C-alpha cells in the first residue's frame, strides 16, 4: 500500500509559532518532531521532510510521507506504526540536504534538531 503526503496535514497555531503536523494514521502512536535550522542557527521555512515507512508483516505495507516545516522551522509526523523497519528521513531545502534515522522499536517518540548547511 502506497500513501502519499495527501494524508491529513494541518497547522496548529501556538502563539507566534506554527507547527506543521502530518497525521499519518498508520496504526501506531509513534511520532517524529523536527526542528530545522540553517548554518546561522535560524529556522528554515518550507524545508521538505520525506520518508518511506515500511511496516506490517515482512514490511509489505509502505507509505511515502512528506511534510514541510513552518516559519519556525518545525514539523511533526504523528501516527507512525509501533512496529516497522527502521526508516530514514530526508530533510532538504534548495541545494542543502541531510538525513536522520528512526527505529521505532527503540525510539517511538523521536526529536530531531537538524542543521542544513
């Protein structure tokens, strides 16, 4: 099964901060929080965060997810499965790119501070 970032994306207003949230609804309560900054440690707006999640028996089920960061450089993906193969997030903006890994078996609620340089 292949899902796109057409899944529920919403912006939650929290004072002057806007948090882009992707609700994946993949049968679990795991999550990943991202804070993306540039070389000057300033928030990066509209950085793209992409991941392919393989879950279910033998990793047969798949979901391609994508969310962009808000003006404060933050984004969150919720509803990740509690049993899945480890996956790699690709974070990029313009010509800058980095990757981070999450293994939900060890870190169900991950927090990533990512510097794009």
